[in-house]
């Protein structure tokens, strides 16, 4: 069976044609799925014979919301979602003055092994398809009865480790017949898979690219991120310059500040020198504390000092606002808690 959300309109039209159906039925079905219903039987303008044919080959893969937590301020919602095969992922909704933003997962689990991230505990189970990632947005959008206008691919999983499905997702989410979310309202994050950064650059998309850097040098980065043993910071910088030259777009560097590890004044100066002259922005993130490691977030004073040093070197930087800490909204935390409870850990 095929998740109908994995298909573009053109692909569904081709299926209709090959199966003796009128092509315009494809647009009718897509409209129902994206705007009205997730049950084929309720598509009132589609002939029953056509519905019976479709049901033999397709299903509508919207994940089930099994748990939902809302932060005390009401601006963050954490969703645990279950797919047909029983796999659990998590998605975060963030309400801002400019609209609703969603942080989606691209894999069940993650193989990258970053030491401060809960989503990598237990490794990767499988990739999500493009339609399953779309399904995350549709499930949350329906639950709040409001449009989601911004998407960040920063949930569980490494997007560039699931490259083809992520690229197709970007096509689907941008389509006027679907969610119609502009590429400039989408951010894709990677921990630094160099060949995929270059491949992504060649596609010349208008989405924002974010690099999870988290350290100013290779020695320190290897302590935090195993991927640093495969790709050096210099290789990542070269790939980033390739991306900037190909797209003329600014890169965002994510930097999680860990107390006593990568947050001292020397680190700030080294990072500033590394990025000097590059078309970029640094997003400083107070690290999310999880029970499985000893990493603790930097003090507010140290974060401000770090930020000030970057600015003094002419590096654009901001400190990410913490949202949803009271509901385990950091990447992978809620799924890990749910799985531990189910297994009696």
C-alpha cells in the first residue's frame, strides 16, 4: 500500500490515467486530503467505483496523536505521533507573533550520536517518507484548527541522512495545491554531511540552511559530535562557502552552549575568527539538559558574554528563546521518556 501523501499531483494524475480514471479526479482527491478529510469514503464528489479502486492501492498516512503537552505559557505544544507501523516520533508546535511554526522529525531516531541530544539514544529505526513528514504537519494543523506557516526540519533525525525523502517533502510542502508554505519559511538543519551540503546547494532552493556546529575547532567538536570524526570543520566551511556561492543565501550556524565545555571566551573568539567574512548568522542555543548526560546549560551571564564577543567581531548572532522546557520539548526527550515508560525503565 502507498501513502497517498507521498505522491505529487502529477504522479496521482498519471496513476488515474493508467487506471482508466479521469485525471481531474487527482486534484479533487488532493483537495480533500489537504483541506477536508482523511477518509476516502467521505469524498462526496468522487464516484464509489473510483474510491474502491484507490483504496486497493493507497492509504492516507496521517499519524495518530497519542500524547500532547502544552507549555504553561501556551506558546509551545509537544506532540507524540504514532504511524501505522507503531513507530513513535515527536513534533513541536511553536506559536509566534508572526504565525505558527512547526519543528518536524525526518527519521525515527537518529544515527548521528550527538552527545547532548536525546533523539540519538537508541540509534535510528528508519527514515520517514516525504508523505509522513507532511502528515506531521497535517495532524498538528488539524488539532489546533489553525494554519501552520513556518517549518523547521530540526526534530528527530538528520535530514541529510534521509536526503531524497526530504527533498521531495520540500517540493510537496511548497506546492500551491497542498500546504503552500513558501520555501523562505522553511529551514533545514544538518550536523554537517559535507557531500549532501554541496548537493543541496546545487538544487538552489530558497529554504534556509542551518549547520549544527556547536564547537569552534575539531578537537572540541569530536567530543560532542561523532560526525566530526568524518568531516572536519574546514571541510564543512568549504562546503558552506560552496553553498553561499551557489545560492547567494545566508547560512545559519547553530551553537548549543554547554557549561564548561564550549562556552568560554576563547571559544567565542575562535568561533568569530572562523566565521569572519562569511555570509552567516549564529544562533546561540542554551543546551537542553537531559538525564542521560552530564551537560548543563551555560549561565545567562556567560551566554550574554559569548554573544557580545561574536558581535564585536561583526558576526550576526542571536540567542534562541527557550520554549517548552517544562514539557520536555527538546529534540527526542518526550519520545525517549515515552519509550522508557513503556519498557519499564
